[in-house]
């Protein structure tokens, strides 16, 4: 329990905070969460290591490029013409990003960078359609931790935090944006579903978590729109989309997270209570699709 209490907001020793990735791992496999975040064991090598490394590299390449090309405009308005100029100069800018990565020695780096560049072009085209808008923040929480003190009960005030890919604003609507490759789910039928271990719920959970962080940190914000920007070139759905909530005829766009915040807070509090409950063990689960500790938790290899 002493190690777990390092995540308390006013921990006297090694201060740490829980991120969406940490909570997702707990939801998927409590035992893997225990090994990684409490015992702090390094990930083990396994047969999917190279494939996973390439996927991570692609994601980091896209994130770093989007941050680098938009950083000069942080706190400023972006017009369509400005984005068109960025698009025209992308080859040169992308090469500089690639040079900063090549020391990693990931197999197929050049090919991955080419794919990443096409994905960034896809994102820029999406932004041209949305322009004009202002960039509020990029990789918010990267330089300095973006934290909140979340009171679960009288005994536990837990530090929650993370890095938000992008925050922008247009016509009074603040978008919390997450870049994601592939065809991730952007629809949930209920708040309870968000805490289900299915991989389909990971992205919506992360977006809602970041929206919650921002809303708690800046309660004066009136409209928060959780938004997914898909980086895949072959997406079946539109590249930029808000989250959808409900099912059947009740399915609708989550226009404002504020309307759902109290319900999300309740299920988040319930999840954190289970983590700190000494009566609930950190059990291994067969729900994990990719185990970071195959020798301890073989499921999902």
C-alpha cells in the first residue's frame, strides 16, 4: 500500500500520478498494472516487440511532427492559408523530424516516416476544412505535469494527469483532441461501458479522461468537445469526429462534455476506489491482448 500511495496528491516521497494508460492497464489486467506501476518492473521482450515498436514509432513521429509544425502558432489563430503554407513545406519539415528519430534504430524507419508524413498531410487537410481556429495548447502536460487533485474519499486524494495531444478553440467551443491511427471506436453506449476492458473502449476512455482533467482544472470552460483525429489513410469514417453517446435512436454527438462530467466522475471514482481497496487483489486477467509481462501474465501473447 505504501508504494500505491505514491500516487496520492500530497505523497511525502516519490510523487507520481495516474494516467489514462495506467488506468487502462488496470482495467485490462490488474496484475499487469501492479507489476508495472507499483513494482515498476520493466516490460519484457516478446515476439510482438518489433511490431509494437514500429507502431509506437509511427505514433510518436506523427505527434512530434504535428507539435513541431504548429508550435509557432500556439496561442494564435490558424487560417486556412497558413495551413496550406505548412502543407506545402511539409517535406522539408518532416525530414528534420525524421533526423531526430533515426538514432532509435527501429527497423523500417524510413518507410514508417513516409507513412507518417502522409498521415500528417491527412491531418492538415482536415484542419484546412476546420479553419480558422486558435491553437490553445500542444502536447499539454509534456513540459510540466498537467495534474489535478481528485478526491475519491476522505482518506484518498489521488493525483491524476497526462499529456493532451492538442487543444484548440473555435466559436467558443474548446476541442480536446487525440490523434489516433487505425480505425478506433468513437462511440460509447453508456458511461459504464467506458470502463469495460475491450480495446474498443480505450480511445473513448482516454478522451473522456482528458476532458475531465481539463474541466476540473479550468471549471470556467463552458463547452468542451472531445474530438478524435484519425491519422489512418484508409479510415472508413471521417478523419475528424467528436465522440458519440447512446444507442439506437438516442445516439447523439457528445456536444459538450460538461453535460456528462458528473456521470464520468462517478465511474472514475468507483474505479479508483477499487484500486485502493485492500480487499480487492490485483488479479491476472485473460482480457489482456498484449501482455507486457508474458512470463508472469501469459495471456495475450
